[in-house]
């Protein structure tokens, strides 16, 4: 019978152990730093942009994060500024059209992206440079780092206004889009928390915003959510996807109906393995075509003599005529006369210089009979 007091003690210790484990896990989790994605406006980490977001919040009446689809952006002149910092994916054509309509209505987009090629019709080139000085159109010089400034340079149109450049090319430009404008720079690292207060990075950012007078600043977080990235399900129309699925199913059924193989092909062993008796057959055929019957008999006799040494302990160097006594002991069901006739006839046949085909076939059978007796008993 179990002791109820002992059972209560076990339960008490289990509860204490569970409490300790939960408390330890809470302490460990509390001690870990929260991980933030890069360029997020709510990230205080060195790779976030919360510092500039807070700066804008202190110098502007309305500063918000924008997490909705670009199709929800206002299509009327609201004098708003949308800041896009290093999108995690390239927006699709419908989303880019929404951004364009937002600018055409009289709003501004400020795009920070290392290589903005493919967005808003922008073209770029890759250069090699170690320049650390950036200049504006008035000739003012700004200091930066080579590992912070992108190696990509913007290719401007005749109508574009160059805002920042260095010895290698254009770093930032402004393009008129309808009633609004697009401002692009290739160095999103300037605005990072860990870099914004180093060198002249903050001054460079403010230089881009010098002529922008917007009442509302929006930080685009839609482009930082990978769930919003374009997938195959929204690239193609549904009727096309349905047609492709039906085509794939019909193809599988057609292949199955025609008996096509699915999976690996296993080749039968007999189609790849060379049997061990092929060489013996070829050698025998060569002896027969060359009428070398005597040589073949000698080889067979030597082989049988080897078996006699292995199985009956008869020395290999003995003559066939001298094996009568041993054969009588090992082969008792055979008459003595037959044994003597067999061994003496074999010895005479081996001493001949030529052997006919009939004699060869006869003595080959007799040697085979001796071999079976020796090996199989």
C-alpha cells in the first residue's frame, strides 16, 4: 500500500521544481536583448532608424508610421512626405503605380536605397571609389565614410536635379513627378542609429530635406514586412494559375496512362554483371579451334592433381600410375581393376604428343568424374 504522506512530498517537490524552472526562464528572457529588423523606425538598435524618427517627431507636428498598402496613400495634394528606407523587396508594378500617383498628386517620396535600380524608372552603375567627401550644388563639402556610402552611383536624366555627388558620380538626386517630387539617395546607412551622428551624416540628410516643406511625414513600414513581398500567387492572374494547375494534373495523368516511369531505373543484375565462367568458355573455345586437345588435358589433369593434394593429401609431384593405393582407400566403391586401368590410361594419354578429339572428350569426362569424386565425395 502506497504511503499518502510520501506522495504529498513528491508533489510538493515537483511544484517547487516547476516554479524554479519558470522563474529561471523568466530571468533569462528578461536578460536577452530584443532583436529588431534593420531600418525599422521603432528600432533602437544601431541598425534601426528610431533616432531620426524621434528627431522628426520633435521638429514636426505630424509624424506617423505607414504600414498599409501603398494603394491607401492619398491621391490628392496633401503636402505629405513619405520616407522609404531600404525596402526589403522591390514593390510590384501596381504598388509602384500607387506610389507614383501619390507623388503626382503633389506629395514627396524620399527613398534611401543602396541600389534603387528597378524602382521608379531609376538607373544606376557600380563604381570603385574611396572618396570620403560629398558635395552639394553650392560646393559645400560633407564628410562621410567609404564603408557607409554605397558603391552604386545614380544615373540622372537631363531634367533631374543633382543634390549630392562625389568624384565618382551622383549620390542623391531630385526628380519631378507630376505635381510632386522624388528624392533618391544611395546611402541608407547615413540614417542608421549607429551612423547618423558620425561625420556629417545628419547634415547630409537635412540637405536632402532642405527644400521639402511637408506638414505630414510618413515612415513607410509596409516595405519592411516580408509578408507584403510579391509571390507567384499575386504575380499571375488566378485564371492563369488555375490553367497551369489543371495542365500539370492532365500531364501527370497522361504520363501515367502511357506507362511512363516515375522514379529511378533499376537495371537487372544479369545485364551488368559479367559471369566468371566467360573466360573459361573463351579459353575452351580457343583450345578446340586450335585442336590443342593434349594441352587442355594436361591443364585439366594438373587441376585435378591440385584438388587431390588439397582434399586427399596426395603429393602433387606424384605420378598418376603411383596413385593406385591411395585411390583404393579413398574410392572404395570402385573396382581395383577399374582404378588401375583409369590411372594407367590417363598417364599414357598425358605422355602422348597428339590426342584426337574423341580421346579428348573421353578423358575429359573421366577427369571430371575424378574431380567430382574428390570435391563432392
